C-alpha cells in the first residue's frame, strides 16, 4: 500500500483522470477528498473510494473561485486534520459547437490540401474567435485553479513539517502547443512554469512539486472530437492508440508515492510517443 496513512485532495475528480486517480489512491490506502464542481459526480467517486479505503468524502469545489477553494480546504481540515498530497487536476477544453465546428472543418480542409497539393491554403484563424470570456475562463480553471489550491496547500504542509507532494496536471500542449486552442496551450504552459517555481520554493521544507503532461487520453474531455480526428491522433501516436485514465493515474501514484523521493520540478509525460510527432 504505497499511500497507506496518507491524505490527498484531488480536484476535478468527479470524472476522467481525477476519478481514476482518486480510485487508485484509495486502493493504495489513502484517504481521499474528492472535489469537483459537480457535487453528485464527486460523491459517486467518493463512494467508490470508500469501498477501497475508509474516510473518503466529497466536496463541491469550483477551482476558479478562490472562496470555493478555501471552503473545500476547510472541509478537508475538518475531516482529515492534515494534507499529504494535492493533485491539481481540474480542467476544461472548448465545447462551444460553433467554435469546434469551424476548427474541425478547417482542419479537415488543411489535411486535404496537404494530401493533394502539398500546400495549405485554408487558414485556421481560431485566435480571432477566442473571446475575452473564453480566454479568461480557460486560464481561471487551469492556471488560477492550480494557484488557488497550491496557495492553500503549501502553508498546511509547511506547518505540519512532514513534507508533501503536489502534482499539477499540465499537458504536452504546454510545450508542443496545439492548433485551435491557443488559450489551452497558454494555460498548460503556465502550469509547467508555475510547477518549477513552486518546486524551488517548497524544496526547503520537503514538499515535492511535479507535473504530469499527458498526450491524448480517452476521457470525456475528448468528446468534442469526432472519430476521424481521433483516428488521426492515433495515426500520429507511435503506440497507435489513445492513452487511458488509469495510465495517467499510475503516473500520479509514482509522483505521490515512495518511489519518487528525488524528483521535483519535473514533468512526467505519458503520451504514447506522440510528442515526437509534434
């Protein structure tokens, strides 16, 4: 039991990667605080966690709202009394159908042009359609949420004096970029820089801070992509498939557990080799 006796707070844990991480941490003995903006989804995952380890509970948390984050950590204090592991996992992608349809149609046109003429004549121009509100929401949930939760966690870990682990969910798009989602790439790039800065700051009191930078993982976040787009992603990935949530959870367990005691300020990137194609 690699996390026996540990306590963990995981954001965006009502589905996808956060749910898989919560279940694995519970299976490894951790008491898990499952947080999500969807309270019902968080409670469902917490129930699954309690089947593996007692003490798991759910809290509604909107990571884009600092007051909601404070309330979630206060609830964790009341339930656990301490914190060993924070996983900043909450995130979104664009779901506006008009935005997605325009991007998808232009992307397909570019592929057809490359295959026939070898020259791209269709321009994506997605940045033109990213509104102030869209850009702000993307950064607030990804980057501000990571900041708000880390700001709550670090003083607790420092005061306790027994170290800790912070794991931030970044993406290969934070370094390789992503056509059609400049705000998402900016948010994930910010998380990578933030991870390194906090790793330096927290090292003196034994808190290890790392990031996970997944490639394309088969979770609800990929729902807006059609099957043709998913097939193209698989073709670009040397391993020939999408990743699974359980594979990312395994990476989180490594960073949270006893096998990574000399790892901080790093980004672990389970991506099936697609990074080599970027």
